[in-house]
C-alpha cells in the first residue's frame, strides 16, 4: 500500500483537522513543553490512523453495499484488508508507546482508548447511540492532551471532553441523514433511522447548544481572555450556519457545505486558545 492510497484510506487531511482537539487540552493545562507537544501529536496521529483503519476494514462489507461508499479502497479491491489490519495494529501500538512517553496515567488510559477505537464501528449494528460513542472516542483527545501535561484529573478536561463529544455527535447525526434509506434497509441503527430526519435535526441542534455552553463554561472556569472569546463567538457563528445548512432541501449540497464549514472550527479554537495562553 503506497502513501497515496494510505492517505486516502485514513483521510489524512482529517488527521490535521483532528490534531487541535488534543492540543486544546494541552493549552488548557498551561501549554506543556516541546516534548509534550511532540508526543501528544504522535499519539493523536496514531489514534486517528488506528480508528480510521479499524473503521474501514470492519465496515468494508457494509461500504461495498452502500452506493455512497462502494468506491472506497477496500470494497474496490485496491487495498487488502490484511494490510489495513496491520496498519491498525501498528498505529495502536504507536499510540500506547507515545502515551507511555507522556506519563503513567496516559499510558494506562491508552488501552481503553484503543478498545474504543476498535469497538466504535460495531455500535451502529445494534445501537442508535453510535453518534455519542463516536463523540466519546473523539472527546478522549482533549482529555488526553490535558492529562499529558498535568498527569491528574480535574474538572477542566471533562468540560473540554463534553465540548467535543456533543459537537461530534451533533455532526455525525447530520452525516447519518444521507444514509437514512440505506441504513433502514440494512437494519443499521442511527438516530435518523429511529426518530426520523426532523427529530434527528432537533437532537443535533441540542448537541450543538450543549457544546457551545461547555465552551463558554470552559472559558469561565479557566479565566480566558479576549482571544479565546473571539474564537468562541466565531465557532458559534459556524454552528449556526451548519444547522441552517442541515435543514436545506438539497441534502447533498447541504452536507458538503456543512462539512466544509466544519474544517474551520478546530483551527479557530486552537488559534484563539493558543494566543490567549501565550500572548495575554
């Protein structure tokens, strides 16, 4: 498997989108050291690669049936499942090793993290809560980033985790709407399948409200200054835009615009928090 196929398999551009999740936790913990940043970035990249690899190989059979996903590499036969399993295992080991380099708590927690990365893909086979489980998996990033610096639990990392959990859950609910017909046919579980599009959008919006509220609470809890609050307001505007797009009649275009806007959220939060921590 060459690098081009590997990057397509794991959606490498989304790894860069996800990195600020973990670094947000580092910043809220005071910034850490260069060594901390290095190992957190390695751990996050490894976790992202493991999660995407597990998802692609476990869901290969489902992807082959879905018109939206049948052109992915494994269903097309361009990448062997064995190679993807190897990438998943190696990335999981890299996650565990980099966590060991951070501190004992991160090392111990890396094992349940790998378990969650592996099990997420199975959730939609039996539970509509898969959106929130995905959010929980992603929420491990800022929590882990914070613990990488402090080595101990406080209220702050859990508030940050709530930001990511509810944001990603709300996002994934909208994403699942485009597969509503297919998931119903294949007996796959999601909130849109269980409750319908209208109620699913209400739940997605509620998730965004909780995420925004947690962002505000995190700022108040840690006495953030103007740069952070500018970032929060900017994210709030993007949230509002996304929810409007999700209610568009042209679902395909709406989802495309929804996710395009989503790419700006983590960099905005990262830049605002970074500037607040180091320049105020």
